[in-house]
C-alpha cells in the first residue's frame, strides 16, 4: 500500500527493511529454508495479549460476513 501511495503522490518511499536495527535481539527465530521461494519475510510479535471472547458487536459483524463459529476458531 505504501508503495502505491508513494507512486501516486510522487512521495518518497522509505524501505522499513533498511531502517531496522539489526543490533537488537530478535524475540523469535525464523529460518527460511528456500530463499529462492521466499526472498523477503516480515513478522510481528505481539506481547501482553489477553485472549478472551470477542465482543458481541464483533461476533455479529463476523456472522454477517459469513464467518460462522462452525468454520472458524474465533470466540
């Protein structure tokens, strides 16, 4: 999305891969076995997350989109 916006507006795109701090210890270890099939991989780590049932409004919204409990694992 950022690439498209930069292209449309003539803005400058800053590549986040080149901006990352390689000296920081990674919280997870990822190994790419076939670099030819996966030349670039990004990941996010979420910490301090509490898993609990979804609010009723979200359940209704997901149901309206055709996501029902029997086919998915949302709660």
